[in-house]
C-alpha cells in the first residue's frame, strides 16, 4: 500500500480562518444567568475540538474566542 501524497479529507484542506469560524459555531449560547452554566466536561466544545487531531488542537488553542466563556 502506497501512502497518499495529499490529504484526501476535505475538511483538512480548509484554511484555518474558515475552520476557526466553524469552531465558534460549536460554542453554546451564553445563558442570561451565569448560574445556568453546566460544568465543563469532555463532551463540550472547545475541549472536544482539541481532542480531534493535533492540527485542530493547535488551531483551537490559538483561537481566543473559544476560551472566552470557559468556566471551571
């Protein structure tokens, strides 16, 4: 089996700016009452985005909008 010379996955060919916009659509709406926030778990963005692959992790970590509403 010969290795592929290009990435056949179309999502991997998107430019980082477009992926970043897609990532921000994964964020939940900010509730009006901050006490309504659920605890962050591995099921929620942006943590899930970081676990897809190393390129998504790098992109997600370098996107401040994804981390603005992170509550621990």
